[in-house]
């Protein structure tokens, strides 16, 4: 049992991409605050590891393997979750895929389609089917994971940038459609996150893709990226969950349709 106050005790939080970096860190924070968890991810093995990592919390944890890009599967899993838990109070709509890094004229079309299917159609499927249950209960809090790539299009990321602009649009529309039902819909937009693979991968891929904006030397790309951030450092994964918890909680009770950057000032 956590020594922290548990304002989310009695709530059920559904997290997609729950086996990944941001999903797992956020699930951990929500459990610390007392929420029961429903973890959805494409990867069953990582999902079981996530369940084990969260095992210290005295909350109920349900796990479901689900491909968010498959609308029929999402419909079936969400209905099963609602029957199992009786309620879905919070949705962290977070599963995502970054896609290839290449200039738009060379961008692989198959990858563009894949990114759109996961990031845009997937987020829509989950939002649609979860919100049907929330509408019935006249209660819900939804946070979509966008990105600063959906605020300022970065070079070499045509699919990802377009998909995250779409998430911010989807957030604004859903906030309007669902406001009459006491459902708030907001987005978060992380920028450069680290440490480890998450940071190293961005740097390596931008260096390899090549552009007039970044060097082809990864060490120099790292300096260029840090130099573009007013706070002059990348964000830590642990700087995200508290923002999601704020958007789920009562301290943000008059906020909907908002996109909050978590970006060190970019
Ligand atoms: N890490 C960053 O720097 C950063 C910055 C801005 C935004 N984001 C966004 O944050 C979210 C989480 O990213 P992360 O950094 O934790 O990445 P991650 O790769 O660690 O986690 C993503 C998770 O989503 C799951 N997933 C992928 N496709 C899926 C599908 N079709 N159905 C269900 N699950 C699927 C993966 O299995 C993985 O567990 C993504 O939407 C990403 O675009 C990340």
C-alpha cells in the first residue's frame, strides 16, 4: 500500500501503449494514486512484464492484448473491459508508433499508412469505444498523447508529424462533442524525452536521415537538439505522469480541449 494520498481510489484507468515507456510510467503513477488499471498493448510479453512491474500496488490490474489499429478488436476488448470493471473513468490514449525518418519526397508510403493506422485511426477507435461507455455514465476524463511534432512539424517525420497534428484536432473536436456528458478531453505534447534509447534513437535517426537542419554526426545532432530547447536539457519520462494525473483530477476541472506541451519551453 502506498503512503501517498489516493485521490483516484475507486476509479478505473485504461492505459493504451501501457507496456511502453510513457504508458508504464503513467500507469505506475495512477496506481500510486489509487486507481485500478486496465493495461492495453500490442505486445503480450511486454504487457506481462508491465503487470509484474506494477504488482507492488494494492490495486486491481487487468491486461488485454489489443491492436488499436483494428477497430473490431478494439470494440470487442473495450466492451469486455467495461463488463469486467463496470466502469472506465480515465482513458490515457497513448499507444503510438514513430515510423521512418526520411524527407517527404522519399518517405515510404507503407510506413506513412502504418503510422496513420496506429496513431490516428487507433487513437480514434479507442476514444470512440471508451467514450460510448463514458457517455452512458455521464463521466469521463480522457488524455490523448500528441507530441510537439504535432505543434511544429519536424524535418524527416512526415507521417509522425501529420499523425500528431491529427491527434490535437481530434482532441479539440472530441472535447466539444463530449462536454455535454461531463467528459473532458485533453492532450499532452511531450518533446524530446530521455534518457537511453528514447533519446539516442532520435539523435541517430535524424543524423542518418540527413537534412539542412541537423548534422550527420549524432553527437552534434544531440547538441543541436538540446540547443533548441530553452531549458537546455531533454525531458525525463517521469516528468509526464504528473501532468496526465493533473488532467484526470479535479484540479483541472475547467479544462477541456487543451493541448499541454511538456517540452522544456519549446
Ligand atoms: N518518447 C518520446 O520522446 C515521445 C515524445 C512525444 C510523444 N510521444 C508519444 O508517446 C506515446 C508513447 O510513446 P513511448 O515513448 O512510451 O513509446 P514506446 O515505444 O515505449 O511505447 C509505445 C507502446 O505502444 C504500443 N503499441 C504500438 N502499436 C500499437 C498498436 N497498434 N496497438 C496497441 N499498442 C501499440 C507498443 O507496443 C509500445 O508498448 C506515443 O504516442 C508517442 O508517439 C513520445
